[in-house]
DNA sequence: GTCTATATTAAGATAGAC
DNA sequence: GTCTATCTTAATATAGAC
């Protein structure tokens, strides 16, 4: 793919993700998507094979990036707080790169058909690795003895929904956001 | 309405909310809804006037409850931490009462047609009142000087998504959840 | 209160011309 | 790579019988 131009296929994915964020997968028609790109719906099928394939591509692309990311973090020889901060940084980076894709990941995964099981598998493994980081922190004494499930839920929910908020706050620099979120999410639970 | 039986209309709202949570408003058809209730789609129209009306009813009912609730909390003569804990308790209570409606509120509000402006108005007022509680706490010194916008986002996101989590965790008692969440959300920001 | 039958509109997708 | 034309299916909703 050329550097500063997206292939037509990539353009379709990008436009679709934006529309999916606004109205959800089911409410976006192939005619909506085509109109947004200035072509007719039938022309889309020269580049993609189905609406379903567009959704799969968008969601599994991001899910795979999160999976690789958490594997790298888990493999680090660092303490729990460094790992948690790396998880926060990864969410901010991937969300800033692709906020519309993150929205589809969060809200439209249940409309995956053939790839649903694969997606659920990736998500469950991600959650387990994240929970394990928390559990290690509690065992080592780095984290206070708060309720694990509530803490896992609270942090992951905040991170997963950053797409609702990041694009509007262009004035906040990425490093400041990583610092600010780390303080708010972690300061209360550090020993 | 009789005490232990829902009117047919209420039954429709309740069933619809559950289906909306699973697949989203747009992906649920009147035939799906009717089948779930053991009748034909046409029969639904003896009780309700449109699919759109079902969505309005579900969302605005909850949004109104949140609005009354925050008005009561804002009117209390208590300190900031007590007010924040009351907000947390309200979210937990309303979500536990109606997790499916909360899902529709969060995910399907953009499909409101005639009532969209009214909904957005209620939501904006709620957010403003919540932000004002945080700002008062910072002025009075009860809260640390953390980034206001990040804190507002983080707490509200966690509370708004409780529906994803509360129904699965029946073993957690409500009071424990209020305590646990208050610790995790607030302990890091108290002075 | 529910049914069958149906009107109307719009969806995803394909064929074949240019 | 895009178009027009079209197939097939399914959506919301109404009319009128029981």
C-alpha cells in the first residue's frame, strides 16, 4: 500500500468504522456507506465481499493488536504498577489511532457471525491476562486489598470507553492523558 | 396496573429492553419481539403504536429517574464525598432494577427520533450537575487537584456501564458493591 | 387481544455494460 | 472501478375477521 494514500479497501473500512460508531453496524446500510464515499452501493462489492466482512476486518484487526500488546506487557520484567501503566498507555495509543474501530469493537462485536468465537476467545484471554496482573500486584503487596472483580471491571470499562471521549479532547496531549488516567485509576489502589 | 402482573404494554417494554441489550435496537425486529412473547408481530400494535415508541418509553423513563435523583442529591446539605457516594448508590440501584433499560439508554439513544433533543437535554444537565459536585469538592479541598475532565469521564463511564456487569454478579450484595466501588473510584482522589 | 393477509419500503447482493 | 438494473428477502405497519 502506498504511504499517503489509502487503498480503496482501506478507505471503505475507515468510512464504515466511522458510520458504525455513529449508528451501529445494523443501522448502517451499504447504500449509506457508498453515499459517504461518493459511489453507488454495487460498486463497493468490487472491493469487499460483504458487509459482514467489513465488520470482521475492523474488529479483529484491533482485537489482534490488543492481544499482541498485552502479551508483550505480560512478558516484561517489571513491577505491577509499570505493567498497569503500560496497559493504560496501550489503550490510549490504540484508541487515539483508531477511535471509530474501538467503538465497533465495543458495541458491534455481537454482530460478528463466522468470527464471533475467535473474537470472544481473544477478549477472554485479554481479560484473564489483565486480571492476572492485578492478582500478582495484590500478592506482592503492591496493590491494596480491594475487591479484585470490581477493580478489574472499573479499570477495563474506563479504558474500553475512551473512544467516546478521546477524539473530542484534542487539546489534551497523549502523555498528559496517560499520566492523568494513571493517577486517577491507580493512585487509590497503590499500597 | 395490578401489583404482581405486568400489563401487556409493560411486558412488551420489558421484553424489548432485554432484546435491545443483546442485539441493539436496529437489529431487533418486531417479529423477534413478538416471537419472544409468543404472539404475532401484528398483535403488538394493539398495545403500542410503533417500535420507536417502545425505545422512547424505555430510555426516557430511566433518564427521568436519573434526573430526579441527581436533583435530590444536589439539594442535600452534605459534603462532596457524601454526594459522590449517593451518586454511586443511585447508579447501582437504578441499574440493578433495570439493567436492560440501562443498556438501551447507553447504546441506543441515537436512534431516538422525536425525543432525541429531550434526551440529550436531560443527559447534558445530568453531566453538568455531576461536574459541579466535583468542582465544589476541589474548591473546598475535599478532593485532590486532579484533572477534572478525566475524573468526570472516568467515574461516569464506570457507572454508566454497570449494566454490563451487575446482572452477572448476583453474589455481590448491593451494599458491598456500593462500598467497593466507592473505595475504588474515590479513595485515590480524596485529600 | 390475537390472527391472517397484505401494502409499502428498503435491505444485501449479483449480472453485465462501459 | 463504477454504473444501471434487478433479484430476493425481510422490515414496519395497517385492515379487517374472529
